[in-house]
């Protein structure tokens, strides 16, 4: 069975139609295990709330519906969470020493690397070229959506 670690921007495409949604839907239709870091939940909800309160792209009802869909996927184990451990933070700092990426991106990638060390083979799914390239440099099989 395949294992996928999905970073926040790519995960967003599962719940909000945008460029890359078809690709993420194809990935989620596979017989596979899907993982996110526990911090992804916070980043996802923050970005969702921004679309609700700041940009006005989502009304309150849609905000709550999407949030519920994410929580349902997690509760039903369609998406599993990976805990951010102290070792994850240390690895994130090492990644930042190599190249600037946002703090949350460094944690996402570090969590994926940790999961890869446990599962031996994961595919990192992202939607940012910079983190995609860095993941590949780190030896992770990666997909950009």
C-alpha cells in the first residue's frame, strides 16, 4: 500500500476547488494511507478562516462545512496525523539552515521525512515548487499538484 504525506496547500485542494483539485482527487482515490502533520490542522483552519473573514471568499456556512469535512476525514482515519516531535523541530531547523522556507513548511517537510524514516517509502504531496525541490533534494519521492 502506498503512503502519502500531504502538506497544507495541497490538502486545501481536496476541499476547495482550485487548480490542482483534479490531481489531488486522483491521489485520494488511490488505495493508500494519507498523512498530515498535526500542525497542518491548525494551518489549514487558519487559512480557511482567512478566506472567510479577511478575503470573503467563503461564507460562514461554507467555512464550517469544509472544517467539518476535514475533521470527518481525520476522525474516520481517511487522513492520519503525524505528531510534531522535538526531533521534528530539530530537523526543521536543519532544513532552514540549508535554504529559506517558511517555518510551517520546514515543519511539514521535517514531519514527512520523519514519517518516511518509519514507513520507508512515502510520497510527499505539495503545491509549492520551492518545497517540492527541497523535498526531492532530501530524497523524498514528491508530487506537485
